[in-house]
C-alpha cells in the first residue's frame, strides 16, 4: 500500500519488514558476502533480538535466509546481541557474539557453521561450551558486549576486543586465546578514555599507507597504522582514531592528529551507528557497514511496519595525508545507475537555483564538482566555532554568505515547501581556509513529530585547485553524502510528505556572494536493488 511505503528505500539494505539495528559479522566466504543483523522477528520496535542473515554476490542485491542465531540456550536466552565473524585459517568462519543469559548478564559466545561445504552457511551451531567469556566479578555485566573480529598476532595468539565501561571510562577490553575456545583477559584494556561512557561495537583493523587496498585484520607489520572505532552509547555517535598498535605489549597509542573522545573523527557526521568493517579478500578492500536508524516516531515505525536501514557499504582507506580515513560507496552500486543527466560549466550567481530535470530525483545518485575563481569573498572564521553542527544550524543554507552556502537541494517539493540541502560554506581562517559541510533536515518535511537535525562536519581539504566535490545518494528517506572525495560523510534520514516519488526534485544552488560554477555534474536515476 502506497501510503505506508512512501519512505521505503529502493537500493539500501533493509529487511522485508520489522525492526533492524546494527550490522553483525559481515564477511566474504567462498564467493558470497554475508550480512547478519540485529533483528526483531516480531515487530518494528527493538526487542526479541536475533541474528537475521542475508547473502549477496555484489553487496547490493540480497537474499534473505533464516536467522542464523536465535535465543535458545541459557547463555543467550534473553537475546543474541552484536558480534563479529572471523574466518580462521582453512576457511573456517566463527561467530563471536554477545548473549544475554538467564541472569540478564552480557556474556560472549561462539557459533560455527553446521556444514562448511554449504556456501550459504545457513545453519549455525552454538556449542554447549558457551559462554566462552563471562564478565566474572571484575567487569560490569550490563556493560560488556560486541566482540570484534579477532586478529592473530605473531606469538600465535588470537585477540578480540569487547566494549565496556568502568564508571564513566569507556574501554575496549582485550581478550586472547590460542585455540579460539579458551580466552583470557589481558590485564590492561587495549584502550580506554575517561568520560566517554559505554563503548559499543569496537572495531580494530590495520590500514595501509598507500592506495585504496584494504588489509586483512590479522596483517601485522611496522608499516601500517591501525584504526580503533567505538560507538558511544551516550551520544549515539561513533568516533575513531588512527594510531600505532604494539602487539608485543598489547598497546594501542593513538596519533595526536585528532581528538581521542567526543570531538574525534567520525566515519559519518549524521545518522550512522554500530558500524562494522570487514576485509574483502576478493576485491582486496575493507568494507564498512553502518546502521542508519529511523528519525520518525515509534508510532510511525509501527504503521510503516519496518524500522532501520543499513547505509550503502563503503570502501574505507587511509587518506594520503595520514590523518583521516576516506570512504566511498562500493563500486558495485554503480551498476544500478540507469538514466543519466549531465550539467557542464553552469555558473550559479548569488541566489541562483537550477533544477536538474529528467531523473527520478527520489531515487538517485549525484556526483558534482563545484569550482570558484577566488576565495577573497570568504567570510572570516570565528576560532570559537569548534562544533560544526552548531555553526551550520546557526547559519543555515538560505542566509547569504561569502563563498557558499552552495550545493544540492535534495528531495525538494515543487514549490520548495520541503527540501534537504546538502552544501558547503568556505571561511577564511588565520592561516588557511575552513570548509564546512552540512546536511540540514530542518526543512525536509512538513510533518511534525520527526527528528530533523542539522548535521555537519568540517572538510580537511586543500583548496588550491579551487574545486570541491560532492556525491549524494538519494533514496526516498535517506540522503548519504560524501564531501571532498569521501573526506567527510553525512547521512540524514528524512520523511517528506510532498517531495515523494515523481514529485521529488533536485536542484543545485548558490546563496553566496561569490559565483560558483558547476564544472561537471552527473545525476543518475537509480534502479531498485533486489533486497531481501
Ligand atoms: C548497538 C547495540 C549493541 C548491542 C546491540 C543490541 O546499537 O546496542 O551494543 O549488542 O545493539 O541490539
């Protein structure tokens, strides 16, 4: 029924119906990608959590299998919560996951495929040896979850980290094992940060200094950096650091190029949580999955009959500057591109707004390169502006600026009663320029009772080429944007009432004094993927 499905996505991963939260145990095995996810088989609200299971050959089209793990044993009877997959030597996948036991404690369990010659890995077996890790007396049993993909160190130990907190200090406990069955806690956590609260879904992996190639989680060497990502329960945002891992002393030391805490680097400055990455040996890349929660009401979710999508899987690699990661939608997504519309060398003077016609603007992929001839008109940057989101909500997309605001108006209704602008604004600071990127949901819908935040991040980019690029994936109720070639990403969930299906429009705009040129724009109608 159309009324209910106005906001269902066309090419994002979501179950056929009911509730979904974080991605679990993503992996590649014998020609097939597997994605498990936190799922409520009984409704569109969180609860009764099982590991639902889907398989794919291209990360875009998915077939749903039966749940891999459901509560059934004393060690998981109250829920099968998040965890990860590790493919052991000899191509033997193992799942580590958090079970909620009979006493409502969070314990760590493992499961293995019943039949390794079934490439779909349909059937999973939980051993009665479980739990393999319990919180004991030292660890807070209500804050002990989400084991990471394990990695092997040269001394023959498997290592995994588990999210936790002690008082308000967030931490990643390190556990190790020789046989993957008997695990012992390493005295010191791999890392901890005061006043960050509970760390959920920790992820830890190496990145190469050169190029886009990813590395297996177990690759060790002096010539790599590591990424430690955590999901902060208190804010529902994630942050990561780059740093150096010392496997012999079980230490991780973050670089001092970014903050290690609330204001640290983010994969995404919008709605993106409980993410997990995996190494894809087939295409030699690291792929990142993240959950984009709904921003409508619980009542809306119940009447839609579903809640939660996964963001488009992204390839992640180290920025050549060594100070942050870069992200880009996996290339398989491009196969859904159908009709293309282009714009070349279109000048946008102050206040100008040009519609991109001829594509399905509610289900589209847009890539654009903006250029400007000078930054002389850039407004002064106030050094007290540390919070990008606050600056963006203060300045907005419509108030005139110097260089910018310029960008895309996505999911716009015919008379602009509804629109979600994704845009840049460039400032002049003491020694350089500061680029602000925003995705502003405040004007996204005429409907009340929705969460319509202004999301924003800074883009650490060299502007000497006088160009700035933007890609946005628009899919009915989600806009996923990649600024500066994947330096800054922002995902927004929006629920327009007028800008739906054929009534949605796409524009480029400039509200700055400085003229902006759309050097090159391609916009594609996107086909729907076959999803579950
Ligand atoms: C993340 C999370 C995990 C937990 C799971 C429960 O959103 O809270 O910490 O394992 O979801 O569904």
